[in-house]
């Protein structure tokens, strides 16, 4: 193994360890909040549970609320890459629906801690703001992936931005509905339906933009003089 390979392997190991520490802190915050109530959990309690320093915590998070919401942030951040990995010929609505359904498949069927985190974020006022922030932060990367997929001009077309915002809102609404009315249907199925409802083009309507000439600017300062 040459020095370049060794250095790359070392960097990969460090990144994995950082991710493991970050997730351990998030899971500890969730568990303590479940046991004691969020208002009774201190940052010191979280770092003690993971056996790290308070400085380590602040390297990743600014608050216990952000620590809990980070699991949703990580999931939302993966959406853009997930869309890029879908088959090129697949309808965009199907691709988006499957990307988000797959993410929540893990949370719903494998990891009960993540489901508990989702429930807390939706129904705990102190966490809801952080939860919304994670969804908003995911919009721009998702819009970029949608633009790449459709050939739209991200600077001139509203479509990628509006669709990304609508999809994230659909995910939030579907998640809240599933938690409030949990029944026979799985969370991934509810997510899949909600995303399709906003992502599928209207029957008989105009197709989604596929690039071309950007929409003219309505800002006088950026409009070319005649």
C-alpha cells in the first residue's frame, strides 16, 4: 500500500469515527429525552452517556434539539444523491417517491430510535423548529438534483425549486399524518403516496420544464436595456 492509499484509508477511518460519534450523541439525546423529557436533559447528560467531552458535542451540535433533529437532517440530505442514483428513464415522480420511501423504510422497520425521534420532532414544540430547518435545508440540494434530472435551468426556472419545496412539505405532512393516525399502512407507503401527489404532472397539463431559455427576469436591475 503506497502513502497516498494509506492517507486516503486514514481519512476514511477518521470520517467514519466522526459519523459514529455524531450518531451516538444523537441517539443518546433521543434516549434521554424519552426517559426524562426533553426539558430535563442537559448537554452534559448527553456527553456523559457517550463518554466524550462537551467540546466534542459542540463540534457537531449547538444544542440538544439540534442533536435530535440531526437524524432527520442526515436523511433529508441524502435525498439528492438518492435521486441521482435512480434509473435515468424512470418518471421523476416515481423516482422521488421511491427515494423518500426508501429512507423512511429504514426508520420505520429497522430503527425504532429514529421513529421515536420523528415523533418527538413533530409533536414537541421545542424540537419542531429544528425539524422544519432540516427540511428547508434539504430543498436546495434536491432542487439541484431535480434540475439535473429534467434539464431545467436552476437559475431561470422556478420548477426545480417549487417541486423540491413541495416534496419536502409532502414528506412533513405525510409523516405527521402517519404518526397521528398510525394504522395498517406503513410510513414508507404514506410517504410514497404524498410525494406522488405533488410530483406527478397534472393530467392533460403542460409537461415539466426541460431546460431551454431561462424565464425573463422581473428585477429591473438585472433586465438588459433595449
